[in-house]
C-alpha cells in the first residue's frame, strides 16, 4: 500500500523538524524517526520516510492506543500546527466523528465534534443514507463533492465500496450537467485555474497547489467537454471527476494529483452573457498565442513537477492531436480521448473476439465519426493489425470511415485541411475493391463492406438507423455494435434498439450506461465502454514504472490486459467489459502490463517480474484512517 508523504502538504504545513512517524513495536515502545533539521538533507530523509507504512490496507478502524500497540500498527504524528479546527478543515487528514476520544484530547478538537464516535464503516453507511435520500443526480453530485472537500478518505471509501453506484454520479453522465451549471453550483475550490494573464508566472501558480508531490495531472482547456462543447471554466468538473476515478479505480493517492483548467476564454455566448459566470470572460485564445500559452504551461510542469504524468483531457480535435504529438516525447503524457478511448474500445472488441473464438485480423470495421475518439480507435486497431502481421495494403481495406457527409474518400475533396480525415480516408484502390464509385451513406457502406464491427463516435443521437443495423445483422452472425457517444442523449442508438434490430444477435456496448435489455426471454447486460477501465491502470503503471514516454504500445498491452479480465461467464451475459466492482483488480492487471511494456522498451525502471507485482500492489492506496499521535510543539 502506498505510504503517505508530507511533501504533498501545503508549504505552510511543512517543516523538516516537525514531522515524526512512529512504528509501534510488540511491547508498545515507539521507535521514533525524526526528519533531519538541516534543509540540505530534508529530501533524502523524507524519501526514507516514505517507506514507513502509515495507512492500513483494510477499512477497519483503530479505536485506541492499546489496539495500536497490540497490532503493531504504524501511526502518524501530524505536522505542528495541524490541530484543533485547522485539522477538521484539512480534507486529507480530517476524520470527522471517527476521531477517537484520545485523539480528540491530544489534537485539541475536544468539544469541536459531537460526542459520539463512529468508525469508518458506520460513517460510510451514514453517507450512503444521505446520498440515497436525494432524488436528483445533480444533488447527489453536489453532496458527494461536499464530502470530498471535507473528508477525502471517507469520500473514497464510499466510492470504492460502491463504485457502480457512485461512478455515474461523480463522472458521466451527471458530471456533464455539473459542468454546464458549474458557476451556479460552485461551493469550494479544487484544483488550479491558469489563464492567459498568468503566462509569465505559471510556475508560481503551480506552486500554489495544496499538493506538491504531484505525480498525476489531468488538464483541460474546456473546449470539447464530453459531447457538450465549450463549457468555459465549467470544464474543471472533468479533471476533478477523472482524478477521483484514478484514485478510486487505480489507487493513486489523492495527494499526488492535481486537476488543472487552462481557462483560455470561451466562445460560448450563453456563458459570456451569464452575469454569474466564474471564468475568464474573454473570447477563446487562438493561434500562436494559444500555442505559446500551452508551451509555457508544459515548460512550467517540467520545472515544478518533473516526475508528473500529464493527461490531456477534452481538447478540441485539432489541438488534441497537435498537443499530443508535440509533447509526448518531452514529458510522459497521453490524451485519454484519443488513446484511452481507443484502449477501452479495442479491449472490449478483443474480449468479444476471444469469446467468439476468432481474431482481430479476420475483422472489418466501419467507423461513423472522425473525431478524436474514432481516429484514436482506428490507430490502435492498426497497431493491433500490424502486430498480427497484416500488411499495410490489407489494413487499409479493413477500416472504413464515414463522417457527417457520408463515406470518407480522398477524391471527395471537401475535407482538405483536416489531417485526421486525410489520414483515414479511403484511397482509390480501396474504393475499387469495395465497388464504391462516389458518395455512400451508412447503409450502402454496410452492404458493400460487410463489417463485423460498427463503431459510432458521432455525438449525434440516433445516427445508427434501424435499416443500417438490420443490414449488418444479415451478413454477420454476431455483429459487434459500439454506440460510444455520451452522454446518453447523444448515443448513436440505444442498447434496446441494437438488440432488437439484430434480433438478439448483437454484441452491444455503449459509451453511456444503459439498463439490461430483455429480448425473447434473455437478459442482455450492456457493458459500458467507459475509459475508466483503461486510464487508472495505465496511469498507475506509468507512475510505478516512472516511464519517460507513454507509448501507443502501452495502450495495446493495456487493451490485451483488460480483455483478459472479461470471463466467459461474463460474456455469456452479453457484456464485453468487466463488472464495475472489479475495477481495482482490472486496473492492477493493466498497470502490471504497462510496467512490463515500459521495461521492454527501456523507458522505465527495471525490475524482476515478481517485483512488478509487488510494486503495483504497494503503490495502490486503500482509503482507510490511520491513528494520530499527539503533536509535539517545536519552536522555530
């Protein structure tokens, strides 16, 4: 389990002489480890202290010092000054009513809390009662956000124990509404906002983060939030939600994370005309000024947090690809909309093919949508085809794209200047192979290509028409149909429609959650192609390996690992994704694959195979309280 480090604390809570950790021996004699008093050796000493185990792996609660002594549980002595009401307002350390009577006395919070002591399990039950008493998803979102801002350990224990129930609240689909209403539901700040006015002082802004041992950043410029478009400063809901899933799904400690909004303005007139809009009230930054701003941001991250993994999130298609390609070799970084979506989609496809006793090289894929998600999926599929030994000429025949105007082919000529469309458009030889003479809609493409897999990333609700799906079912015994757009209102078709139009033969997974579908006496579980089955594990693997580059091959092995987590029994229910409650197991499995791939490429730390297993497991934080020692006052 991941040890806790005081380097993650705000600077006003840090002092090299103030932090002491105790490991209780069998006889109850504390073995004291003091941080050195000289600043030159602080870093080394703090690094050594990170090996001290501070948090328990189980969710049990230590109730008194006798139990601590008898069990040999390690205890944390809080930084000087972090006591009394200040302790209760620190979300990383606050335990609410779970402070024991002795802790309340020692930490000077006696009288600041109601008398009754509740352990963490009782607190979880109480929070669930509060959550379930709310009828509106947005109210549940606000309630869980308030808990996160008050007591992060309890928040994550609630989420980890009830991930299937909580994930749709803290992330999609509810987070979309929260982003739209962000300025009106804002309660308490979290993360960093950086505007063009800060371009010359971004390092200083980064140093204002309450977490300073940052290993993982999720950053957005808010331009393409889910399928909702430009949401201005409200896009911050996405990095916050994403990092909540990194922590709950991947075990990355919250003190090592930082959500960032690059608030470069908005072209959303509704927001600009809102008198309560909280963001940078200017038109969106463009061109060289935008590029210079991104360059300044990346340079600052390298300077302040040189070990941090950076995840680009919800950028416009063009800037998403540009930023990814420009910076992927300068610092460990990836774009979840491109690579994460590709990973989870290919993972689901591979799980389906494995259980159908067929392989990727035998498939033909039609894509409806040419945005970051669709092109990203095709790129990773291409890597999979190449790994299987398929020639470039054959790969070109296996993937066919349509955009809003129909079949995408080079001589069509009305998409020039779009490098992603140019990359995936059919050449004349593929047109001739399938007998296309010009424009074609989805039905015509399906008739000619006879795909085994249909992928939708249009963000246009209902774009998979009944005729097209029925046509696909005519030539394919078990068609794989992936309406991946979210939120639910933007899905290419509903799960019910896909099952009915294929007469129950379709293997259906969606980008948004759908209820199980009953068809002719059989219940079909609809797996959600949620990137959460990918990015927590990839992020964890990158952090454990300390890789200097995040490669596409890491996402390919992550897709393999995710597919391995879908059992034959699970597939029989209709789902090609693991059960959500198994998310942490899936993330650990993916992380180990990523670490091994980083080792193969010589981009990360080198370990023995058995050390990989232990390193991943040790890095994963399990939200549980630790016992606090009485603080020792030290005069400066």
